[in-house]
């Protein structure tokens, strides 16, 4: 497993590091801690000697500019932050290979490119953060990455209970391939003993129009459709819970009436869950009234706990030469 951890030294970033100790990660893996400095103004001009040294190996003005900006105090501070976070992570995960990097530019774009270069399976961000000048919250960055990243994204908010408590996980299921990927991800993790999982399926019944409600045939059709959808929701939830139980997890199924954007968040808060898992995209329900993709963004923004948006990583196409190799 390869994870990219976005770190900016904020309290939310600190909580995100603590949260990872209860993310079910395996004993071994690779982690890259990345800090991005937002350099709004250029650093002081270098001396003639520094210019000559920087120009060595720079093939074009852009490469020279990157060397010049990389030498700024802001980038040096970002590198120090990343190093401290990498040390903390390595202490919690001694079997992992941990590295750190600092860069400058747009945090969203830099993290996206770094995750792509690193071939990350998961990007970890805090729910909010701060820029180098304290003017940009990581919330906007996390939302952008949720939509654009090629891999899964975990918006980490930290735990609300003691560290030795079992982990409580909520997973939203809608029958889509993305929801199945989220289920597979939970099964593949290494959770502490006595951890619990609740499979939640939101059943949002159809409601006839005022005119339709006055027509017995229309009302009967809607009632029959709702009953059929509810049976399907129950079957879906029970099937997912059974898979989790067979994998050795304590799991149960819940079918709740309402919009999934609210159902998942409310249930997780009432149950004091530590994390919500949802697929990055989903299938439309009857009459195409919602996509789980929109649900994922809403849940990530509103939940009181961590939220992991699971996406099957899009692999890059391999370049081939003229011989097809």
C-alpha cells in the first residue's frame, strides 16, 4: 500500500496523523509526506554566485525558476514540517518505508501531481488547514482532490474516543461497483480487535405528486415500487454485512429512510463512528435521482468523523515503442 500524506502543520493535519493509527493500515507499506509552500512573492534575488550555481543543470528558464523558488525560506520551512510529520508517522508504523518532500505552488495541483508520480493508492488530507500565509484552508484542497484524484482520498478528522478503543466504521452501500470497492477496501485492512462495521443503505421512497396521489392506480404503483425498493435495500445491506462477517469483522446491516447525504452523516454521528467509507461514484437509483458521487462529496464535507472516499485507481497507459513493447 502506498499513501501520500498532505501535511501543513495545522491542528487538522496533526489530527490526521493521529487518525491514521486507526485506519487499518497493513504492517508494511510506503508513505510519502508532502508539504506545499505557497510562495506568493519571490524570494530575495540571489547573488551572482548563487545564480551560476542554480543554472548548472538547468536546461531552460522554467527549470532555473524551480531551483530558485525551491531555495526559498518558505520551502525550507515546509520541508522541516514534512520531516517532522514523517518522523511521527514512522514511529507509529515502524514497518513502513517513509519519505518526505517539500514543494511550492498550488497545494491542490502539487498534491495531485505528487500522488500521480508516487503512484499512491490513497491521499490523506486534513479536513481544514492553512497555507504558508494562513489564508487558504485545506478544506478547499480536499474537495478538489476528492473530484480530481486518480486514487482514494481520506479526509481525516481524528478520533473522538480514547486511542485503545475499537474502531467504528460506517460504510454506505448502493449496489455500485464503487461501493463494492469500498467494501473490499474495508475487508483488506488490518483492523484492531473488536472493531465494528455497520453497513448503511439509504432508502429514499418515491412520493407521488398531489394529483397522482388522488389517482388510486398511481398511488398503488408508487407503493409497490417503494416496497420492492425497500426489499432490495434490505437484501443489499444484509449481503454486504455477511461478507464482512465472513472476513472476521463484527458487522450488521441498517436500512434507513431518507437521503443518503443526511442518513450516512446522521447515523455516523449518533453511533459515534470513527470513519465513513463510501465509493467515489455510484449508480443512479430509480428515476436517476442521485449519484453516490455527489453523496461522497456531501458526506466528506459534513461528517463529524473521518471519511474515506474509495476509488479504484486509474492506471496510466504504458507507452509502447514501434515494436509494441
